[in-house]
C-alpha cells in the first residue's frame, strides 16, 4: 500500500505521516506549537494547538455525498476555500493490502467504537475485502491562512504562537472520500455479538458524524458490511513557520518519525 500512496503524494513522501488509525479531524490546517523552541516537533508528545476547523474559526460542515459515495461538499474538500482538494485518485488494493488495512486498522477501531462483547480477535475473521471510492490530496492555502492569522486578536493563542514564529502547520493531507469493507467471521460468539450490536436491525449507524462514523449491516450469516459515512484522513504533511508573523510557501517541511498523539475522543 505504501507504493500506492507514494505515487499519489510524490517525491516528498518522506515528509508524510501516516495515521495508525484514520481520523475525520486533524487534517490540513491543524496547528502545533514549537514547545521546545528548537524547530522540531516531538510527535510522540505533541498535542494539537487546534484542529483543522478551529484554526480557521469554522465549525465542521455536513458531509453530503452522491449515491456513489463521492464527497459532495465543497466546504469540506476545499476547507472553506482555505484549501484545494487537488486531483482525485483511484486506489486499487491487492487482497493482502485490503486484509492488512481491515484487520490491523479498521476493525480494531470499529470494535472499540461499538463496544462489541468479547472484543476484537483478528484470528476469528475468515476474509475481508475493501473498496476505496476516491482519494484526494488536499493542500492548505498558506498565504490565505497567513492573512487570517494576522487578523486575529493579539490575545488569541494562535496569534501569539504565530507572532512568535512557533507554529507547525499541517500543509497537506490525504483523504479517503469513502470506503466499503466486507468481513466474513467464523466465530459464532463474535457473530452473535455483532448481531446484538445491530439490535435486531439489518442496518445501523454508529459513531459521531463529525469525528468517526460507520454504517454496519449484515447480509448472510457471518458476513457484515462496513461503510464509512464521512471522509477519513489517512495521512498528512507538516511544515514549520519560517519566522515570526509570516506563513508562506517558504515554510519548511518537518521530518516525520512517529505519529503525533491525538485526543482520545477521536477514537
């Protein structure tokens, strides 16, 4: 899967940070402070100064989609015109790549989200498939963000860090517009636990539509389908402000060695 992502993000692949779990916040525009005043982001300890919507003073927009699952919200993709969604890409995953994404990333998060009795054990999953509708590489408009930061009240925490030249900014992100995952399970207790979660329904939505949400349905005994209900951010690229009171194309890339911690409510 790394090679497929590499083909999308290009030559600066080494600067991209891939989330161990996808998120629906903390994409382009997300800000961090240079806590140690050394130009380096300790990503194991870093906590965002603000998420991507707070950095532009907006609330998350709704996530309308077409019947094919495409994002149909310019406010989301274009980040209220503070960003560009760029080209859309089709990602074709091998069976092995789909298995890895489902078993190691998606299913552990989903089982935790809905609190499935007995927990998650990937050895009980027979087979999975994954279809990613489209992927977008979004880029924030740094000059426009710079202009907004200049207009903030001097007491605003963003403005204080901006004037001091202490901001790390999420410059780009990689978004899955939607995906569909099928899971075949062989363990009766796990099947029953998922059916209990459905509560007698054949289809049910779980999670918070502003953070992380899935639609779960059952088809035949032991087979379930998960659909994402909101776009999911899977990777990001962070840059460092080059100096106090300025944020422009000369901002420097930050080498990524480990994923930054995120607030627990995202999970």
